[in-house]
């Protein structure tokens, strides 16, 4: 009899949990539908004023959705205008997007949502690109060098707290596009952007890497997990006399890369990539082989 009662208690508890999860999912489905409608309005708006006004409604609705219990597990996968990228260690995810203005420039928006068991923790990302005189400075989420992120690579070493490499696209002007290798770290109260972890020729003191090139061209910036590298096209001007004029820059056919060694990103020039996997050359540091850092967020 005791076993039957225990079974009934467990069954009722599981049913209640499943029902609550389903109700949460249904509610977030409704939020996602609303967000898609607002997003379409932003895209079709005929003026900057209308775009930014509708985008303000989008931000407000998204924050409401992220405040819902268990929203961290909701993928927002039909929300195509927003890049939703979860860190491989499941500690946080970035949500980032942009609004293109009539003059061809961009404004960026986003948030970092923490997978916080004690409740919601959000870091709003406030794009201050136009107010950042030195793009190499270390900033916080309140003074963000905006971008639309598409990949997150965790870096763990015994020498420091974990940090994360973010790869991002940054539309710029009518003439040039940018891509960014950003460094994200956390302390108790802030999300911090930028860190001098780059090691190589002319990279001393670099806190982030910014690539700029002709808008009509494409640039590769991605991870190659088989090679254990963050690979990127080498950019150069089409004419030697155009050095420093990035509207004349594009890939010159060479490939450079960063390799994570000892907690730093070490530059590897003129790499030759192969298709076959090399398990001994993994990109992601194995936390079991390092001293586990103390988590402070």
C-alpha cells in the first residue's frame, strides 16, 4: 500500500511538472508570435523614426518573454531576425540583432541571459559604437561595441577565470562591413568586453580584433574544430596605395588563424587547412584537464 501511495505522489508530481512546462512553452510561443509580428513591422517601416519606435516595442516584449520561468530553454528558433547563441557550457546565451538605418549605418541591440538557478539575470547590451572613441578599450555591457554574434568559444585555463570568444558580424556603412573577435568575461555585477589575450605580431595590448573590408566582398571568420583554430581570411587592399582605406580591402587568398594555447589566442599566419579531423588538436579546452576556476557570477 505504501508503494502505491508513493507511486501516486510521484506520478501526480511529474504530471504537474509537465503541465507547468507545457503552459510555459505555450506562453512563450505566444510571445514569439508577437515578436515576429513586431519584427516584420520594423523591417517594413518607411522611416528611421518608425523603425526605432517599433524596435523599442520589440525590446520591451522580448524582455517580458525572457522574464518567464524556464525561458532560457526556449529556443526562439522562428525569430529569424535575432541571433540566439548559447554558450557550450550552458552558462549563458546571447541574443543580438540590428536595425539598418536609411543612411546605411546600423544600430545593434541585444542581451545576455544567464542560466541562473536562483532566478532571472539579464545583462542588457547598450550599443555605444558611435561614442567609443577608441575601439580597443575594455567596456561593459552598458558601453557595448555592438555586433550580431554567431559563435561562442569558451576558454578555460588554470591561470584565469573562464572567458569567452565571441565571433560577430558588424555591418558598418554603405562602403564597408566589419567582423569582430570579441572577448567576454563576467564578474559579480558586470559583463565585460575586451581582454588582452591576443598573442602575436603587432597584437600586444589588443583587447579585441576588428576586421573592416569592402561591403561587396565576403570574409570568412569561423572556427575549424578539426584543426582546433579560429580561422579568418587575411585582408589587404586591392592596390598598395590604398593602405588604410578599408573600402578597398578584401581577402587576398591567404588564411590566418588563432589557436588557443595556455589561455591565450596565439596568431598562426598563412595556415593550410586540411579536411581530416585531428582529435589531439581540439579547439575547446577540456575543463577536466585544467584547474576548475571559481565561478563568481
